[in-house]
DNA sequence: CCGCGGGCCTGAGAGC
DNA sequence: TGCTCTCAGGCCCGCG
C-alpha cells in the first residue's frame, strides 16, 4: 500500500489523536508481524505520552516521553484507523463498504483522550519496533535510507551523483531507498511519466561525464516533488488497502497518468500512444513508450 | 555491484 | 457456487 504520500497522510491523521496524548493501554492481538514484536513492546508503551509524531521515508516515528521512539512501517497492506470515541463513530467514516472488518487489527492503542487507534494489516508485512532515541541513528532500518524527496538535500546534483555510474535502470534506481527514500512503484511510474523519461533508461544518464546533473535529472527531481505533493494533498492513492485514518479513501488514484492504466490512451495532449506495462525487477512498470524516452 | 527469483502473507478478481 | 490462478502501494535474502 503505502508510499510516502500515504504514510504522510496517515501521519497527519494520527496527529490529532496521538500527539501530546498519553497511551493508557496497548493491546497486541498478534505479535507476529513482518518481524515479531519485542517481548516488552506493550510494557514500554503503556502509560507513555507521545510527544511528537514524525516520518522518515515510509516509516512513522512516534516520540515518547520515556526517551523511546516507536518506529512503524505499514508494509503493503497496513493502515491505521482512529476512532475518536472508541466505537468507530468518526463523522463521515462509514461511507464505504470495504475493509470494515476489524479482524486484522493487530495492535490497538487506547489513549487517555478517549481515542482508540488500531493498526490493521491483513498481510502482516508491516511491523513496529521500539528504539531508544539515542540508538536511532544506528538503527539498521533507517541507517541506509537516502534523502527525503521533499527535503532540501534532494536535488538534481545529489540525484545525479547517486546515479553516476549506475548500470541499472532508472526505475530500479528510484525504487532503491538508498538513492532516495519514500518512493514506491506507483510514484516512480508517475514521476517518470511526468518527466518524460523511460523507465528503461540507464540511471547513469542523469549525470554527464563530470558527474553534473543533466536536464533529465532536473526534470525528474521536479516531477518527483510535484507528484508527491499532489498525492499528499489528495490524501494518497487508494487502490486496495489504503485508507485515511478516518476510513475515507485517498483520491490520487484518479490522477494517475500511467499506473494501473495498461491499454488505456496516453493522456499527454497530442499523444496517440497507449499505456504499456511490462515487468521490471519483478514489478509492473506502466509507461507510455511514445512520450517517455 | 547487478539482476533475478523466491519468500514473507492475505484477499480480490478473473476465468472456468 | 467454488475452485484455481494471478496479482498487489514493500522489502529482504541468497544466488550466479
């Protein structure tokens, strides 16, 4: 499910219920997520106040008044649901029929303010881990991550440098979280389309001989930023699992230009092309071969 | 370093 | 109705 825009949408949805609030009780209905929950997971959270809720790439980071940080990853199908009165009666939350089952609510947080926050993840590729803040820098999950695509450190020069000499495809390079952290299959496809670059292009072509960024790199950085910001604005993309914490759908899927549009006409004005799909590094790539070079 | 395949899981949808 | 097959917003590991 979640790439950066979906995780950011979740973060924003959790803030009113979580930030500054105290956890009264944590219930782990099952601890066998992608990685097993720590033995003392609930004990380290019970009674703690959440002092801040941040995000690093696709990870949510809840700062606790104990000096611990709760690190959360949504995997493919993870979502959070906030029930402000504890009974799911969030206003406007019941306009949809799917995914109402609470059978995959694996971890439930009850807050002092009355909010109940449920982590739901049918496929259990998501996970949570508590790390002492002092150890966060050395945390393996975070250590190798590249820059935030919406942050200042991410620009054409940096991207060109990271791709310099890379024989791999542009698609693969952008999915590599060490190059830039937060993109996934959807937004890589969309950003490549918007920058008119072929997913098959060799990643090294973002840099010239001296390692300086080409115009392609400039275009790509700009497209990545634009598409991520627009997707956040839309509450993310809801294809199967993603929900905002209120239960409402994101709606950026309506703005897809190529993702999930195999066989449909290219939306570029004047282009007679058709959106194609092929498999790259084991994942579907959607693109318009007439627009993207 | 690179690409590839397999694995971790469940559920939706298509086709028969 | 139900079976089987494919596929899915992530990411890790091991192989050649």
